[in-house]
C-alpha cells in the first residue's frame, strides 16, 4: 500500500490492552472497539473511510483472482526447488509470491524419499501399536474432519525430524523468511536464516474415505490481535490514519506478541505455514484452499468496527476457537478462495501466516492424502521462548505445549534420538 500522511495534529488516544484473556470478555470487546474507533477518528478519518480504502484494494485483487480462475489459470505461484537452490527463481514468480502470499515448491524433496518417509511413518506407528491405543481426536477442531484418525498426534518420528532438520528444508524456509521485512525501527525482529523447528503433526487420509474438511479460518491469533500491546503496534497503521502504509510482510512487533492461551493456539511466530506432501494429490481431492491476498488481514481487523456488527461481537472471533472467516461477515473475501494445483510426493506447500485457509471436503477420496506439517518459524525472541518447551518435549517424547496433551510417543523406543540431531536441528532447538 502506498504512503499516506498521518492526519492527526495531536497525539492519538491510547488504547486499552490486556496481556491475557480479559475476565469480562464482552465488556473488553466493547471497550476496545470504542477505543479503536476513537483512535481512527482522532487521526482525521472515519472508520468507514479507512475501511473503504482497504475494501477497494481487496476488491481489485478478488476480481483478478476470480477472473483468472474462470480462465482456468493456476492461482498459486509454483517454483522449482532447483531454481530456488540456484537463486534463479524468475522475477515474475517472486512478484506473484509477494502478491498472493502462497507457494508450491516442486521437487522440494525427491519423490521416492517422500514416499519412503510415508512408509517409515506407517512402520513407526504400527510398531508401537498406535492404532490399539489411539483415544480419538485430542481437540474439537481437527476432530471435525470425519475420517478417524486423519490427523495423527505424532511429532518425533525419524521421518519428521529428518525433514525438519534437512538442508533442503532450511534453504526453503530461509527463502520464504526473506520475503518478510525482518529489520525495521532499528530492531532485527528475527533471523531469516535460522528456523526454530516448530514441531507439528502429520495427516494421513486413505483412499475411499469421506472427510468433512476444515472450514475457512486463520491461525495467527484471536482477540489478542486487537487487545494486546504488541499486536496493537503490529497493526498500528490500520488504526492511526495511515492505513495505506500497512504492510502484511512487516514483522515489526509480531515476534514479541503473545497469544491468549487456548486449545488452538500457536505460541510461535510463523512467516509461513506449510506442509510437505508424502503422497501424490489431485487438486479436487479435498485439498488446501486459501484466500491468496495477504492484505486481507487489514479487512478482517477493521470489519468488526463497522456499524452493522454488534458491539460485543468481533465478527465471530473469540478465545479458545480459531479465527473464523465467513460469508456472513466477509463475503468479498470468500469469493477469492482458491485451491492448490495437483502436487506430487516431495512437493511442499506454503501460505502466509495471516491468510484465510480451509481444507475442502471430499467423498470417496481418490488416492492417499498424506502430509507432514512443517512451517517456517524463524528464530526470534518469541520462538526462542517456545523452543525451551520444545526441547523438553523432544527429550521426553511428549506432545509439544501448543498441542493436546496426548503424549503417545513417551515410551516409543524408536522415536528420533538426540544423538541424531545435526547442526541445523541443534540450532533449531536452541542447543547451540
């Protein structure tokens, strides 16, 4: 967004903030909405004027995406790992990545290696009688998918750790991190060349199953995005009369911002969420969709301040649930929902951490739908703090702190061992 001068001639009014979940949630919502409106108006603009700026910019992107989709074009940018490794990613692909905020990396890993990892994971869980001891979904969100189990609460298999600490993964993560502005206001917000090895689960969806998918949502936080001091600074341009300066690629203050505790939280700062394919998947078989507009976060943050939203409602955003996006409050954004192209085992899929995403439902799944969730979570103060808890979980085989306390792997003798860590793995866990 282009520059726009601050219109206020006097200091803007301060915002109330809550560094943990407020006891009186409806009252806190009413107070923060009133304060945000007052701050915008003190800058010399109205809420409606500011929102109109954002809405117009988003509408241009939505119209371009829907037109491209109607022409049968692939919405998602696609690059070859070989080009990424050689530093020869075409300029037009880089520009599309920045504009769309998502990416498929072809050949990130050799296809046979990825298929081998998939077989290794099966052997890993079967050798430890996982299916005999599986107690069902540990959280309500992933419990909605339907096929059981689809999300395996497994974190420390050799296959997962080999992928997390591989040179090829580190190279892609550094490339993605470098798309963000990681230095500003005299602060180096994160190290783009060092990842924190954020451990996540796996998905295995077998042929022939029906799955309900996952509805449209976001993962960067919930009410803490409006109510905590760090995020108020991160989204400052939306509320201080300089909305044209809002940059979804600026990491300022995000690496310090906490999340309110909950069952669907992420304690780490991620530049991109991502997964690595362990099977071939066709684009119409219950795959990932996003609203590929990074700037849409500005729309989502401002929308609750409009007059048609009840005073104690943030367009459905609350604590202990994911941040919802819906036809009710965000019909313009929903028009742009776009799925990934066909992928093969070894390809990886990435999307900006602010982006609306979903998983489409499927009936009678054709082929396997298997992935390892591995994001880009660069080293920063926030991720360093979380890494301390990850180290403990790694050494004990426990479920990491962000996830349900299921702890299946504590007694599994063939989980990944500390002596198998390489230099990247040790740095990612904060051991070096």
